[in-house]
C-alpha cells in the first residue's frame, strides 16, 4: 500500500475568493451641516482607528515592548469608545496637516457633492477653523512616506506626497468642534491617547521619532529614523545629501 503524503495547505493554495479583501483607500469631506463623510478615494487620509498589533516578535528597532504595551492601551480606549457609537456612524482617523484627528464619520458614495463643502485639499487654516482644531499644535510642513531598511530593520520617513507617515500626536479640539463629529467622548479619548503617546515619546532615544505609519488603511505605532532624503525634498537638501556641485 502506498503511503499517503499529507501536505500543509498554505495561503498560496487558497482560492482567491477565500483570501481577505484588501481594504479600500478612503478620503474625507465635511458637509455644511457638520457631518464628516468618508468615501472611496486613493488619497487614503481617512483610516480605521484600531492600531496594528504584531502577530510575531517585530524588530525591536521599530516596535519594542514599550510600543506593544502602548498599542494595547490605545486600542482598549478606542474599543471602549467604538462601543458607544450611534447607528450609521464609524470611528475614524482623518488626516489633517500630517496629523490624525479622531472623529465620528458617516459613509458617502462620493466626495463633496454640495456647495460650501470642505475637504483635505482646502487651505490649512480653513481646515483648522472648520474642524475646530487647536491651531498651536505643530504639524509637519510636508507629507511623508516610509520605508523599512532590509538590513538595518529600521523604518525611515522621507518627504513624499503619499502622506502615510504621520505625526504621532492626535489633533485636539480648541473647543469649537461640532459635537456631530467630535463629542465629549472623543475629547476624553483624545486626551487619554495623547497622554500615552507623550509618555512614550519622552523615552525616545536620540535620533528616533515616534510616528504612526499607515499600512493597509490602519495605523501602526513605530519608532522612525529621520533624515532620509528623496526626490520630493527641498532642492538644497537633496544637493547637500548627494554632495552635488553646481555648474560654474
């Protein structure tokens, strides 16, 4: 009798229809009646709120035990808030000036479809006023993206229109945010999350930044390395990094 050889089924063997669907990128806009809507859009600046955890031991160079604990604490806060949502609403992070803002959102089939609607491409000060944000919270002057070094196992952030490497602190309300998208519950949650992030950031080693990188429509709390230079940086920074000599 021939022996039967059992073979472990892998993801490569799974039918395409059984694999989880890749999340769709979304963007956001705010209507004149103070509702924040999210809709399918490549901009990817409306993301889900729960942070990525790690199924295996990640490289401690970018996600150490301190960040594992912080991620768990933050996700517990977000889960508690999510349980209190009204029907038809979702808890989301929208990205404003390279910083996340915790809001209640309502899905829409399209982008801004009414006169006076505001979206992420409006002027920065217009967004600050419309969303009721604290104007004194600094935001990075340009969008950034990230890359994982295959040898160093460090994550580097660099100037890029992709905008998926974010400042770690959440926007806070100046007191003028509409409760339709940022109510007292979200004010408390934002304060609790920022307190965790501030405590972690105080322990950052020299040359490390605490950042939220967006992976498959979900944030991941990581240590990043500054200073990577790319084609979207200021020309002077590029010339200096590459040691270029101008024509005489």
